[in-house]
C-alpha cells in the first residue's frame, strides 16, 4: 500500500465546475504540501498546511490530521487549471509524493 | 527576486557516463532539495542540503550524490549512468526546509 494515496487519478470537468482532489496518508505528519505541475514540467507549490484550511483565490486546501486526509478544492474551474496536482508529505527524513491527479478542464 | 534556476535544462548522456546538474536557489534561501521524476515512479525525494550539509536523504543508491556551496548553490552528480536514470530532475529551495518550497524548471536527462 502506498503511503500517500491520491484520488481520483484522472479528472475531467467542464469550465465552472467545483473540483475536489483527495489525498490520504498513512502516518502522522507535521505538514502536507499541494503542488501543481503544468504540462511543461514546472512545479508550483500551492499550499503547505498543517491544520485547518487555507485559501488562495479559487483554491482551497483542507486537512484533517486525525483522519490523515487532505482535500484540494478548486471553485469555478477554468481551462488554465488543467494540470497535474500532487500532494506531498514529509516522512522522517524523506518526502513522499502521491501519484498525482491529472485534471483537465474543458471550455 | 529571481526564481530557482537549473542548468542545463536538457541533457543526453550515454550509459556509464557521469553527469553533474546545477541548481541556484532563490537569493536568501539556504535549503536546497533535489527530486527525481519518472513516469513509472513519479516524484521521489533524493536529498536536501542546508548550509553546505546534507540534512536529509531519500532511498537512492550511492551513485547519486550532491553538494552545496557557501553561496547555497547546489550540484547533484550521478555516476555510472543507467538507462533508468532518465528522468526530470527538479530542485527546490526554501529558507529553512520546513517552509513552502519553490521549484526550478528541472533538468531533463536522457540516458541512451
């Protein structure tokens, strides 16, 4: 079993839809990262959170430490949101990554 | 502020050769981490350097090594290249490890 599980693996949405991507992990952590990777390969760090909720524009990230679960929400999705979204958690001296969720938003 | 820069952006090497990749962090950032991304394994953590010392290390063989200079610039070296080392190598910097990371554009290495 992977230590960091993401779902869904692929997601296609129509412009304007509300998007939810989930991340579950198996051990206690101090913080969780959400990353966005565009087709060219560049990665942008969206959030680092250790409790509660954070919001940047149309993006919202939540984490439930007790349930070992985090969600990334995108409100009013837009084609430019099309990317791979990856959650990452530090585990000991290592950093473990989910396999990513490939989001395609159609106009 | 200039972002994280990585050189070269693309590289083709032959099996058995060695390669050195370079990463210049954002000015003021002292932590540099390296990652490997392949279609099969996804993103994997290689190592982290902070103030010229390796602070954390992922599960990679000793052929993968790195160093950090006094100006925080970092290099990673892969010796005796294997076909499986073909990947996108990303570095990321931040002020002190536990903070949000800023990624470079990556170096795409192809081993033939």
